[in-house]
């Protein structure tokens, strides 16, 4: 797996999916975010086994497809610490994710994507879609 992405493009979905990722879990993979790269689309998934959030971002330039899990909060902290207009180069080799940004270099441990749990949709599950304005109006009524 190898790709380049702007800090802003990665930060927004990463912040969203990190909301369900806890630092201390009974299963180590639950503190990770699943990164899946297909073409120029990067998919980020976080779960606590009850809730699963998926965010997407577009990469820049050429890329090499792959999937891996990486500590979500640590990756988020690194992204937040970088300059606003940064471009990140991310690659995976030898079970390590390497992130380069300017003169900064970070190496994060990874776990295989196959260990990441999938929240399966129940056959009798229902889906409801609301606009945020409707939710805000309902919250004001209570």
C-alpha cells in the first residue's frame, strides 16, 4: 500500500471514524482504524463492535492498492500536529506504516486487515435517514 494525500483530505474522515475508536480495548485491533485503498479512494473504518463509521478520502497522484489497520488516535494526533497545507506520503512495508511529511517521519505499528471486525447488518435491520436540521429541531423540542 502506498499513496499521497493532503492533510485536510485525511484529517476530516479520520476525525469522524476516531470517534468510535478507544485507546484501551479488550481487543487491540479495536483501537485501530482500517485503511483500504482502491484506486484513488481511501476508505477509513472505525468500530467499537456496536457502531461502525466509514469515511472516504481521495488520494493524490499514483497509488498502490492495499489494506491495513493502524492505531487510530495516534494517526489522528500526528495529522493534527502537521502544518495545514501539508502533503503526506504513506507507505506500508514489513508490518509498519511509514508517514512522511516534509522533514518529519513517523512509523506506526500495524495489524492485518483480516483481524479487523466487520459489523454485519442484520437481515431484519431498518435504515432511517434524517437531515441534521430535523434532528436539531427535535432536540430543541425536548
